[in-house]
C-alpha cells in the first residue's frame, strides 16, 4: 500500500497533466516573483489547476520533532525536514513555489531563527520539492546544495526536464555547491550523506544522517522518490539510461541502514499513520528498520509493472 498511495497521488495528478503546484501564485505571499534568467517566474495555468488536485502540498501542518534534532517543517503533504545542530541548521527541500512562507513560519514556530539555516539540500529537482527553494535561500541566506546531476535542472527552474519538458517550471535555484554519490557533508558534528538514487531525476538523492536522543542514535533516511509517474521508460532520447538508473536506485535504498524512513511525499513511507500511532502512545512508532527495504521493493514492483506494460504496448504497436 505504501507505494501505491504515493503512486496514486503522483500519477493521478499527472494524468491530468501535472504533478502539482501551489494555488495561483496569488502573487504569492512572497511578493513579486524573483527575476531569473528567463525573467520573472510565471506559473503556467496547468500548474495552477493542479494545486486543486494536491491540496495537501500547501496545507498547513504544525511543525514537530520527529526524533532528536530532526523536525518536520513542511506542509501536510510534502516531507520537508529541518536538522538542527550547534554549527547551523539544515533544511531539506522547499515545497512548491509559494510554500516558502509556510515553511518559514513553521521554522520560526519552533523558536528557530531563519538565519540559523546554513544549508538547503534538495531531494530532486521537481517543482513540488524545489519550487520554494529560491525564496528560502533568499530569506535565510542559506547555501543550496544539490546533487551535481540535478544542479543544471535546478538552475534552469525545472525546464527541459527529460520527462516533463517545460510543463512544471519553478523559480530557478542557484546551486552554491554540488555533491556526488556518497559524499558526506560536515556541518560541525552533523554529517549528512548524499546517496545518488537516480531515475526519478538524474540527480535524485536519498539523504541520510543520524539524530540522537540521549545515547540512542538512529539512522534517519529521506528516501528519494523511486516512482516514474507518466515516464516514458523505453526509447526516451533525453534519458536513454533511465532503466539502469532506476535499478541502481532500488538497490541503494534497499541496502541503507535505516531506522526512521522519511520521504519527500510522506505517504511513500506511511509517515502519517506512524505519527498517529506514536500519538496514541507507541513511542517507537516511527522506527522501522525494514521501512527503506519495503519501500524499495514496492517501488520496484510498481516500476516493473509499468515497464512491462510499456513493452507490451510497444510490441503490439509494431505488429502489422
Ligand atoms: Zn518528483
């Protein structure tokens, strides 16, 4: 169920031509859109419509402690995480364009100064996770750090995506620093590791770090999206090696040390069900050492079904 929920969410919206956006950027709370290389950002009408299909992506959610120094600061439907440390704080992902004020309000509600955020990491360069990053970087002064393979897509604001083309742009993000597979970022004592889990995008990244409560330190994993919503898996000239990339991603996620699985879309790891269980008194409800493996297995099965269908369709199209 865990993947199918996310897949329905993503694919469902794609069928209608998008994977979502904020409401009409009511010329957003952010004030005027920043001018990028292509001029001020303008959200296409198709993206505006899609917010209606994914209202959780902008739905307020009270921030809370996940474990140790890891906090949930996103809207209800997008996993956006803050990891705090004496040397500075790290934000992972930025929601859809227009989500920045909500995320910033959540950070402040935790008593944290926005300027304590030193880095903003990205899971992947799609508009539902990178859309608010330009504004967040501006408002916090933080550096954006992203996988080298996604940096160009971030810098061009999601345009010319190998699967989506120009359908889902976002305000271009200046990437101050890039990372490659296995690279460990050090912010004082806080270590965050970038694991390349490509396929969903070329630079799709699973971030891992540890958070402690007393002497109990746990592996937290923000698993990269392993879905292929609406993707052309065979013969896409813009991504000819997409199958190999997905295979690599499944294997990486399945093998990670994983105590608390988190995800850019919380439904990918049944996050809210676990939170509800914890609220009912099960203090360990977020801990699931098999969670990453289970997610990878479900994702692989969905992917293989999707691929088999595309192969069958291609074969029948070739028949006279
Ligand atoms: Zn995506």
